[in-house]
C-alpha cells in the first residue's frame, strides 16, 4: 500500500478564502507594527504569525475543509477452497473417493500445481463457515451435523468483494441439509466456481428411517399415532424389522418386506403413555447385510405427556351464533373436552345440570353472555367460589343479553370494569395500539398481523363504557365510525395466578362468516380462541428451582447447554445462589455448576460427551439455605440428517459450476482440474484505490491547537509587558 495523492477540499470559494487569509495577515501585521513598549522586529514577526494563524484557522473551520488521501493497494491473486466438513462425507469410507480425499488432506495442500504466486485459502463448511490454515488441513474430522452450501456461497460473495479472489473450489457430495437451495446464489458470484464431487451417483444399498411424524404433546392414557416412513434402495426380497422402543422397553414391532419396485414403506405404531412427563422414544429398523451405513437406521424423538384432556366449562346466557362458533372451534381440537351449560331458566340449563362436585375437573371456564337475567344468585355464587378457590382461568365473551348487575359479582376476576347504560349498541371495528402490534396474540400463526385485525368485519358493542383495570393489559381497542374509542375490545389479565381474557364486543361469529375468501381473516377467530385457551390453561410453574437443557437431543460434537432459574417462597428471583448439577449415565457421573447471569437466571455448559441417555439433577442453595431441587434429561447421539442421502448430488454440483463459468470434476480427476485451471485462468494482481477522508473542521485536535497558539501569544505578550 502506498500514498498516491493528498488534497484538501473546501466547501466554500477558494478565492474568497485566500482573500480572507491575506486580509488577516495584513490586520495582524498592522496590529503588531507598533507596540508599547517597543519590541524587537523578530518578536513582532512571531506575534504577527501567531495572530494571523489563529484568524486563518478560524475562517478555515467556517469553510469546512476535508483532507482526502488516495492509496493504491496491490492484492495478490487468491484461490479459495471450501471443504465439506459434514458427517455425510464419511459415508463412503470404504470407497476410493474417500481414500483419495484423505490422501489430499494429508499432503496439506489440495492443489500443488497451481502457480506459487497464487495464495490458497482454505475454509471448512458445515452449519457454519470458518477459515483454516494449511497446517490444520490434516486434522479435518468430518463431524459437522449440517451442510449449508447456501451460507458458504454467501460468505464467498463477501470474500470476492474484499480479496482478489479469481477462482473458487467447492469439495462436497452436494447434499445440503440446511439453508436454501444454493443454485440461486451462484449467479451473483462474478467468478468461476469449480465443484469437486465426492461420492458415487449410483444407487447405494441402504435401508433408512426417512421420517417420523407424531404429536410433540400428548395426554396420559390417550393413544398417540406414530407414523414412520422407511426408505430402501438396492435391496430386494429381504424382510426387515421396525421397532418402537421407549428407553429400553419395546412397545411395538412390525415387519416389512423390501423389494426393488417399492422405495418407501409407511408403518404406523400406537403408544399410550400412562403418566405425565417427558418420554424418549426410538424407532429402529434392523440392519441389512452389506448396506452402506447403519447410522440412518434409527430415529429418536421426545413427547411431552400432559395429565389428560383439558375440560372446558362453557356457560352461555342463551343460545346464539357466537355459541355455535365457539363450540365448533374448541371441539375441533382433540386436546380439549367442552362441557356446555346453556341457561334455560332460573337454575336450569340445557343438556346438563350444574353440580358442585364437577368443579374438580374444570381446567377453564368460558362465560358467554353470562350471567343473564335468567341466572339465579346461587349459580353465580357457586361459579364465583369455584373460580376464586381453584384459580380457574376465565374467558369472558360479552353478549347483548349480559346482565351487568349480576356480572358485578364476578368483577374481581375480570380485566375490565364498566359504567353507564347498556340499552343501545353500536358497530365497532378492531384497532391495534402501537405497543401491541408485535404481541403474540396479534401476530398469530400464518399470515395474521395487525392489518388482518383492522380489516375484520365490524361487531357489536354495548353503548356503555368499558374501562381497563390498572393491572390488566389491553390487546385490541376499537373504533366507531373511524373514531378511536379509548376502551378495550380485547383485554387480558394475569395476577395472583388468576388468568382472564375478555372480549367486550359481541357477534364475533361475523369475523368467521363475513371474512370468507380471505384466508388470514377467515382463520383469525379460530387461531385467537385456541391461542387464548392454550394461554389460559398453561400452568405457570411454581417450582422454586427450575432446570432444563436448551434442547432434548445433542450430537456428540455439540456442547450440552443448561439453563436454570431460582426463586424464593414469594417467587422472587434469587441471585448468587450455588446452583450445582449432577449429570448421570449408569455409574458415570459428571459434576458442574451453573453461573448466575442475573434476575434469578443461571446458565452453564459441558463439552461434548459420549452417546447415551443422561439424567440431570440440579440443586440450588445460598448460605446453607436450600431453595429446592430439579430434574431433567437429555440424550446424546448422532443425528442422522446427514445420512438420509447416500448418493452424490452430481446434478446440483454441475449446475452450480455451469452457471458461474466454472466446471465440475469428480475427485478422482483433480489433476485434470489443475491442468484446466493453469490453461484457462491467468491469475493476476489487482490494484485497488482506497480513499480516506478527514473532516478537518470537525477534527478533535484543531480546537486544542487554536487554544495553544493563543496561549503562546498571550504568554509572550505577558512576559514583555504589552498593553
């Protein structure tokens, strides 16, 4: 790098600046032409110079000067080599390709015949991309759990802009398991990409578990289907055993006969967990002699088992379209069992009669226009007692016939209060406050967002005024004839373990039926109600000590990360506790401690450990006081995502090379590639111009220089007694 030129630019007219400079020199000369007492000519010249310099610098600042420097940088030509470090590269260990790759790696330089003037830079890629030097090449272990070629090409684009990269090489089997299809990235590279294929395009002898589909959450004593898809290739007229195992106990077994015509075989198991908890299951397919790898013959998954189906008690003041809509939505989810109580007359309901003993099975209560005029005080008091004693969560949906005088008995559990008369009604549309636009209840699954809400059909609202309680949260307010009302249309509250959500409008069936044809708005009520019931019925943990891992299944190359929380009797976070954990597998035990990161939170990790199932016990104490203990579990094993495809994806590698002006070569023909590179690419230096600018008028030292010059002038004047 060398300096080519340097210049100063002014924002004003240069001639005007020169005139000012000449003027200030003349003024300074006249100022010190005669002094009292008289000074020697040399001293007067120095004072004149100092005064003129200060004045010129001040006007210099007004013209906003900028110092520009231009540098020339010579960059040597570079070739970058990306090596696939994922586990799929080890599938062909017995193949000549793998042995050839290991041979290239051992010599520490993939390309030997490329010009010595060309700098070769090496990068490993799997789930991330990282640079290595030549001395690290022999230690490549091929232990990555993903293959992200898309990310690799993104990094390559960055390197092309920063370095003199004139050719790139990618050594891989072409099977990406993370990121987007890399074919869309290559056209923007601007340099030839040469792909080097590793593996065989021929069909390999293999049987594997392609996918396992089941519920992540299940309920105790309910049958849960587990759909398994087995894929085979190169195997004919052989029978394999597929088994479903919980820990070490086999709970299901099926047999499938493989043949050349059928590639995919569906198998269904059923499991029926008896108790709540987190359960680990493994699906295995028996080994076939001669198959290329066994590492894709099993798949592990976890299921969180809840106690049972959740019982929803629905109290409605009268039949109506809102009742039908709510029942239809909740009954569509197999996780909930709805028990309706529709007011018929005082103390009587359609379909069922209310009994005090039923409260023990209620997980959530929906009040739809309830209580009404027909509801007697005994029923209201019974429900209120249920809610307050059991802290049963409430979903309140208003109706035209709601009796607000009787509703006051339940005021303590609602997120709103009210005032005024309820005789009239108005049509209102939803309005999302700015602070709630990113709330999970607003950004529901799919494409639902703020715009979906505000474009919903109008619903009805009583003319009375609804007020948000100070400990509640507004989700949706409303508009009437484009006038925003400072009232909650939807509000929620969570205080003292009592949750409630309220919809103060009615006619919510209109959000479904009048939104048909709009996919997001048509599904909005469904998703909102299901999300509301899920939030209401999710129990906040009251355990003082909580412990979990960041995920349930780790690979042997990953660190195991733990997160913990510690609370006192008032559920206030506790910092600086000693949070020790014991990790156990059989007789083997590992002890470590979690580090406090503030607000009662703790974290820690251990380096990669051997395959197996591990139980973890955590214990939190402070100054001899035990806050509690917690347990969790996790598994370590090889994730078989990298083993699902055993053939080289030659088509993708060829397309990537072709679209950049490069070429595809099999690893066995790497010498031919080197010869082609020497003939077709003339690696040359690149000269880059870099411009550096300094705003002198904003330079932090300039003010100090002016003050220093004035100080020197003042000191000289003082020492010589000038007036």
